[in-house]
C-alpha cells in the first residue's frame, strides 16, 4: 500500500504521520517511510510502483506537494490511501513566519501556493480530510478514523497508547532533543533565513511545537491588520469552510 500523508504545512501532517506510523507498527514488521522534496516525490512514486515495493510493505510518504503528474500516477495505482490536512490559512501564515523567520508577504505566498496544491489533491483523489481544528481536540477519534481508512482495526487500548505516544508532551520532548542535538537522526535544512534542524524519523523540527492554538493569528497579528489578512485569504477561507 502507498499512503500519501499530504497537507498544508503547519496543519498537523507530522502528527498524522506519527499516528499512521504507530498504527502500522502494530500490524507490520517493516515500513518504508519517506519525506521527499517537491522534485523528488514523482520519481519516488514511480520507483516504488515499478519495483513493487508497496506490495511487500506499506510505503508512507509525507508531502506538502501535488501535481497533475502525481495524480495521474496514483490514479493508475489501485492500492493507495491519501490523507489530507489543512488549517485556517491565517494560522498557517503566522506559524510559517515563526518557523522560518519569513516576513508576512512571503509566508502568505507560501500559504496560498500550498492551499492550491492541496485543493487539487482533494479534487483528484478519494481522501480522508483532517482539518487541524478538529484533529487536535478530537485526536482519539481521529486515530480511529485513520485506522479505519487504512483498513486497520485497533483496540481501544491501542488507540489510547497511540494517543499517548503522539501527545504534545512526547513531541515537545523530541523537539527538545532536536534543539540539543541529542539525536543521531537529525538532518539540517537551509532556507534564506536560517538552518532548520529536523529529526528524520519523526519529522519534528527545532521549532515544531508553537502555540498549537487555533485562531492564534488574532493574538499574533496586530488588530489593525486583521481585516487585511482576512481579505488576503478570503477565497481560501470560503473554499475550505472557515469564517
């Protein structure tokens, strides 16, 4: 099975990736896990399919990208699951600013581009959509829904264990280990503003956990900018069901 864990950045994709990984580890001894760059995703999918890798073990791919070529490759492949995360775009923008030290204009353009890709993914696939605002307060139900979507039947005890394993406290502990350089699996990614450290196993980075609150943009943007920010994302807010 090919499992595409897709979504807008900062909308819970890493949390969902962790939930999927824990669910799979309960039922299979081996998982192929990948977090490809945008230009690496299509070649990776073609390689997995041509090699029949997904027939021997689940292939879990985390991505914020999408294209018509990816859609075409997956459309011709029957054994796949696509999970999609998104979040209020105003919260996405402020979180990207804090993560990468971007200014608002650049973060806003990244947000708009990401939503366009994920909207195409939703249109072109049968998927399980997991809005951040429902995922975080209802994580045990989300774990159950994800399991059902993947054809896994966990016990209530297994769901509770996964809930604990993917808790904000555990993830914050991993983030601290990344910050301290205490893990052997750390990789470093460069952008124009800073070097980001990330655990290649959990995908948790050195600023991963921020406020975690929905609607944080109201507190973190000046009130004089609220109307401007909302106007900027009006089409996204409407298309994805936000006020």
